[in-house]
C-alpha cells in the first residue's frame, strides 16, 4: 500500500490513567483521527452548537440533544463508514468521516468539521488528506467526492490542497438548504492520486 507523506495509518492505542483509551485510525504531523468516546459530548457540542462553525453546513447549530444523537450514531461501527474524532493535543477539536455512497462503483464521500479556534492552521487539509487516504485504503473506494457551500472559500481551498479537483456546481433551494444557493462539487479518483 502506498503511504501518503506525513500520514501514518495505525491501529494503536492512546491513553493514560487520566485519559480513557482511544483507538487511533490515522495520525498526521499535527493531529490524530480517533474513535469517539461517550465522554466527548462536551467537546463535540462546543463546536457543533457554534453558529460560525455551522454557517455553511446543512445542519446546526445543534441543540445538546442533536449533538448527543450525533455522538450516539458515531459510537456505532457501520460497514462502509469511518466516523472519527479529530484530536489535537489530546483534545477533540472536530469530526471527520468518510463513507461509501455507491457500493457497486466503490464511490464515497468525505466530510469534516473543526472548532473555529483551529481554523487557518492547515489542520483542515491534514484531516481531508487523511480521509482520502483512509477511504482509498480501508474502504477500498475508487472515487471520493466532497461538497461545500459556494460561499465557503476556506473549505474549497482545503479540498483542492487535499488533492480533490473541482468538477461542478449544483444549484440549491435556499429555503431547504439553510440559505445555501449553490453547492460546489469536488472529487478525487484512486487512479489519479496514485499517479501524482
């Protein structure tokens, strides 16, 4: 399997007597993608309830019950889906997921969210690179897609830096998408990535 520079896919364990043990799916220069724990609710809700974090998303800002429902779902292992906490310095600062959308054609999608205190530091790109790598390696996807609100310049830049290419635009009904008028579509194929 090809290694992505700076990304170490591991199934190691982190923890101490003060911290619960957590299974790590991937590490990069600055962060780790790890399984969620029930104790993550406060950290998760701190960014999932933030209107700035959610302003370009199709969800949120969350009420506590919505964050609890998300965490309950994230704690369940499902085939074709990796749903992980983004860890920085031992703290949960975001969410990261990659999932299969078309089993037959081996197509998937990725998504991530970061606490706004960690924006502008290159961490979004590290998360997206890790998700692409995990999607190709662990889920054996051939193509990974991502979308973002056309107003979300930061996420557009992250996706391009992570190796996805812009492939189109989709008009949206602002009334049913939280004010989103247009969605930008990105994708990367495993064959293309292997040659770069």
